[in-house]
């Protein structure tokens, strides 16, 4: 169950397409392959196999979990660099800690979003807090990479801490769907995220049997990713389920209906991460943690990283990587070495 809910959804402002609004048809549906990231946490690669021209201005997205960790199982990432884009980390359930060499950081928990503009470059680390590592528990989130246009790739880094209570909460026409606007504008309602690239991001939960008709900027592309549950999308009613991404064609609004029958784990309906933006229409040269326009810029990014110009790992206790927490537990005799799975 997502952490951000509404006490009475019927009291929220409602989104409603214009009577002459055109629904967006489905261009493609893809299924995210599953893998592992960082020190071993499970992910679904939401954009795998999708043409970058359909994704623009987005580059990459991982669904992290949904997973119920046992003690000493939670993982994170070690210190690593970024340049040329923004990372958006959204924690649906659970907690993550962030720190970067530009001074940003803190806890991201239960509906919070951490928006990090890497820009000219920095190092950062993401790790579960010690309590989650030692006790286990539910973890579910997303990380999205948003491209920056060429003239902003070397902009100063920036960090935004968007609390769960800051998101704009809306309802569908019939009150059967909760819409959380994280960034951008949807039907005249503004989300809290400040973006360099014009985009909108929504997390929506559609109750079983209900329909969401979401007005969407006709100048933006539209991508609908299923976090959990089953339903149909588009005027043609194309089936869509957990771990699938729908790329939509032109139009004025997005139509999604949740299946009446959902499995017991996702009885609340279908959970969707909906995103779109204005295409940058520039060459993309990406490798590892850098997203630039040319190969020469990539080479420079690697050289700057190796020379320490993207930052030096601080000696700070704010974030301790999950691997170190587990090692400490072994040293204290609280965990057997066989439990150390990193």
C-alpha cells in the first residue's frame, strides 16, 4: 500500500478532460526485465528496449522492489559519480538515505522524493538506514533519470527534498482514483518539484473497476508504468500489468481502467507512475553514470572523475553504506558471516 493516501478522496479537487478531448492511443507496451543494482538490490529496468526518441526527455528508470527484506538483506549503492542529468528518487514505502558531495542529502521515506540535479558533476551514495538493514522490512521505490539540454549539462548541482505532504493530491471524476502530482502541471494543478526540463510526473492509484481519465499536456509525450496491479490502457483497452510500460501516441488525455479482480497483495487496485515531458531533441551519448551530447564530453567526464574534480568522498557519518553496516554486525557477533551476501 503506497504511503501517501487521502483521508477522504471525495473532498479533493477532481481532474476532468474537456468534452472534446482526444484520448491517447497505445503505441507500444514493453515488459521490464528484472536484475540487480548497486550492492545487489532487486530492480526492474522500466525503459529497457524502448526507443530513446519515445522516452525523450527521460533516459532511464528503475523500479526498486517491491520487496519485503529479511534482516541483513537490504542493499544500497556505493559512492558513484553523475554528470549531465537529474536523478529523481521516489520512495513509495520504506526508507533510503542519500548524501552527495555538493551538500545535499537526508532521509527519503514513505512518499518522499529526492530530486538531485547532477549538472556539472558530483558524487553521491544511496543506502538503506541501519534499522532497515538490521531488522528488515518493506522497501519499494523508483529512480528516474531526466536528461538536461546541452546548455544546462554543466549547470551547478542542486538538491530538492520533496516531502510526502508536499505533493498535490487530486481525484478522478468519479472519485475512484487518487492522483499525486509530484512535478509539473496537470489540469491546472502544480506539483512541488522544480524542473529544468519541462515535464510532469504523477503517481496514481486506480481502485478496482474504476477509470482514470487524466488530462495531459498535448505537447508532452506520455509514458505509463505499472508499479503493481492489472488493468487496461487507452481507448482500445489494451491489457497492462505489473512491470509493464505503455508508450502512448498523441492526444489530450490518458485513459486507464483497473481490473475489477486484483490479487490479494494489490487489492487497492492498479498503481501507476505516469510521466511525460517536452522532447529535448538533441544527441544523447550516455555511458555508465554520465549522460552527455558527444563522445568527447563523455571522455572529459571520466577524466574529471578520475582527477577528483567531481568531488571527494567525505568522511561523514550521515550515510553508512549497507555493506559496512552488515560488516559491523558481523564484527559485533550479531550476524554470521554466511549472512553477508554482498
